[in-house]
């Protein structure tokens, strides 16, 4: 089982960048026009133009936190970092989950207002799966450290 956890964690190092570039949603103002695809990266790019401080905060939660957590967990799994950091890494993963919650909240608000059209896309599911897998890996790693 430990070997599988290592491979799943290493796979996240590839899957996170794919999820960041993948479309989270498709949005458009009027149903007659095509929908624009929005990814984590394009969303950050647009946000950077209007609110750089918020863009940095979102980048920390959406990009930096999950990636540092995944790298840290890999270092623990390969005995290159002390196991005592696993609880801190788990907290970092929970911060990343807040980003998925905010995206879902934005989609719900826009759909509720009824202005324009918005559809979820496969990238939202991939990004959510990466975050949930990362949280699961932290819990599994913490349990393995207790034995």
C-alpha cells in the first residue's frame, strides 16, 4: 500500500498542472454567443489585471499550497523529510480545498443571479479530485506514521 501512495502522490505532481490549465467552467453573457472557457490559470491572469493582491492570494491557495504539500509529502514518503511535518502538510492541503469551495460558490451565485450562462467543465472535477486525493494521501500517510 505504501508504494501505491507514493505513486499516487507523484502522479499529482503531473495532474495539478493539467488541472490548472483545464477548463473549470464555460461562461458567457448571452446564450446566443459562444461560451468562454475559464481555467485556474486564465482566471488568475484576468484577476491579475484587476486586483493583483487577490490574484496573489488565489495563486497561493490554488497553485502554491497544493504543490508544496505534494512535494513535501513526497519527501516524507522517500524519507527525505521528517514525518513530524505531515500534520502541517495536511493543513496546507485543507487550504487548497478552500479554493475548490470558492469556485463552486461562484458558479452557484452566477447561476442563481441568472445573468448569462455558466457550465461546469471537466477541469473542475479534475482539480477537485486532485485536492481530495491529496487530502486522502495526507490522512493515509499520517496513519502509516502511527504504525
